[in-house]
C-alpha cells in the first residue's frame, strides 16, 4: 500500500498545485478499495469529504445516497468518494462532480472491470419496471464508462494487484483567478446597468457550473446597496441555492465599510410562490437558478417587474437549464425585446481546462449545447426532405458521434433531458429511437440529424396476481404509463395485456420547427 500512498500523495499535490480536480478510479474488491482510501493518512487530513453510497457510512466522511446528490448542490468538498458497487447513476455522477472544488479528488470505486460490464449495476433497477426487464437490459453505458476509465489521460486508474502503477498526470501550476474574474466584472456592470439604465431591459446571466454567477449577483447587489440603500429581492427554487449571493453581499460590504449590519436589510430572499402572491416593491429583482422555476411564473414576474435579472446554469443539464433557454427566449422576445444576455465561461471554483470537468463532459456529453441565448437564428426553409432511420442500441453504442448528435438534439429541444437518458437510450430493453436526417442519400456521408423521436414499448403484463393488484390500485409498475392508466380507469385487464408504444420525446432542431416534420 505504500506505493499507492505515494501515488495518492503525488496526485493530491498535483491537484493542489494546479487548482484542478482529478478523477481517480479504484478497481478491485470492495474491501481493497475501502482500505486503500481509509488506510491512507493523506485523507485523514481532509476535513470535507463526502461518501456517496447506500452502504455503511465511513468515519470522517459525510455519507449520502446517490439519489440525494441533488440536495448537496451549492455545497462543495475536497474529496468525493463514489461507491460504484452500489451503482453508477449517470445523473448522480454528473451532479456529484460539481461538488468537488479545485485541488480536490473525485474517487470512483468499482468492481474489477471484467465483472463490471457483465451485468447491469444495482442502479439500473431505477430504469426497469421489474426483475424480468432488468435481465434483458444491455450494459452499453457501463462499457462506455470502462472505455473512459481506460483511455483518458486525465484520469488515474488503479487496479488491485497491479504490478505497475499509473503515472500521475503532469500538473500545470496555475495562478488562482483573482476574484471577481473579468467575466464576473462584466456581469456585475451589466446588473448595475439594469437598475441605472432604461426600464424593461432584463438581463439574462447564464453560466456553466462553478463559474461564480451567484457570487456575481451578491457583489452587484452590494454595490447597489452601498450606493442607493434600497430594497433588492432575490428569489430561487430554494434559499440554499443562492447562499453564495448572501455570503458575497456581506463580504463586499464589510470589506468596503467595515460593517454590513446597516445594509443587511437591502438584500432579502423571497420564495417564488410568495413573490407571485404578494409582488412586493423593490429596486431590483434577482432570480437565481431561474431554470428551476416554472416558465409561467417567470413570465408573470417579467410582466410585473421592470428591472429584473434572470440567472441560470445552462450546461450540465442542472435544473433543466436548456429548457429555460429554449422556452424563455420566446417570452423575452415577445414581452421585452430589448433584453440583454451574458454568458460566464471562466471557472471560479477550479482552474481552466480542469481534468474532471473535461472527463465528465465527454462521458456524459455535458458541453454540447449551443448557448441558446447568444444565437437568434431561425432557418425557415419550408420544404425539408427528411429520411428516417431506426438505429439499434448496438449501433448507437458503437457510433459515439451519432449518440452525441441524438443527445445534443434532445438536450437542446427538451427541458427534461438528463444524463440518465444516455443510459436509457443505450440500455433499456424497451426503448426505440427514430432519427430524422436531412436529405440522407444512401452514401457513407450521413445527412445532418434534424429530428428524433424516443419511443418505449409498454404493456404485455400477463401475470394475473400482478394484474389484479394494479387494478385494485395496490401496485404500480415503473413505466407502462398508458396500459396502467387505461386499466385503472376502465377496470379492463385487456389494457394491461395489449402491447403498445408510447412516444416519450419528440425533438426537432429549432430552425426546422413548424414544417410538419
């Protein structure tokens, strides 16, 4: 273990020195993986460590199960240990990677690779309605993960009984960004301008994760408070989501004038519901993580408040950021055509070109989205010829480019797309995918993908006890929405037995909408 300890100490130094985060994979028996982490004196010194697992908690780690990762968003840690024996949820992995701050490690423990792809991991249960469906599931997502363990230079991969240990990636020594970054400074200026410039010119601030957009809201609020001492309201799906704004608000005011008490009343949190109900007066309304608030609420607020800033995480599917971009742009054009937008791309919580971010982005296609707010484009060519193909799951797994196009299309057209959908599309035994290509000529070169339809097979529920329990309302299978709903409403078992296809999503590229595709 001493060689391993040295290795860990080296990668930790590399992370600290470069203010980057590294993914580390431990592959072997679970006890070996846990021993490797627990026996390492290095980790005893790390004060903030999170263990994502449904198993026994570990001393010194805050334990959380994978489906509760969302509740941690907005917090951060130096070390995150993921129990892959418990399952490898795509949503969870993507969410958890954003919790690790610069200089930290993201460690994934998995069984020996030969075993990992043999059968679906325990998390696949969430995707299936019963055991029989689970037994028909593919493991293409796990195979993709394994190829990412093996091939990426940014990752440290250690196997039990490995004679030769991997090399530690070379660390670039980075100057930690002085805050606020140039991106943040520009955002702060534009936010101030919303108050000082013309009315009804809302600002949209979008950013990837870890770009410091919430802190920018706090600093801008502080500058305005010092100047005008008027009321600024901030709303978000939860108060915790904008905790950073309050932290930076107080910090800025304390730095500027020593005491923030006489200004603390200037920035107040109000829940979206209460805001809609009471519509209190304010000099400026800040809406953070606007993607997590219903579009109808946002439109209502846009009509009522003349000075308003919306901010949201766009990439990485967090809070359905894309849907916010897609739907809300139409409202803005309609209600306040002179709106402005800014996109923050400089990371604040880790260095540029971060190994963990790069690795996770490639694995889960997190950085595909065209930033919908910066392009106001629409190609209305009225007659688009389209050819429809039905790629198999095997084909999608072996053609990552095609898979990427499909996911990109779904993410940009449909607000409910999440990393879990990659696994659903590749591995669910009942899923079918139709792809519409623009004038696809039977040649090597495929036309561009302009539409897709995701379909799931349902019904065929034949077991009589199960049928009775569903009709009596005692059981409800995951999936099988239409058969179960019809059966419960009509009391007719035939609805459960018949096979049907349900369309889950239809996505058409924005510039080809309304052409009857």
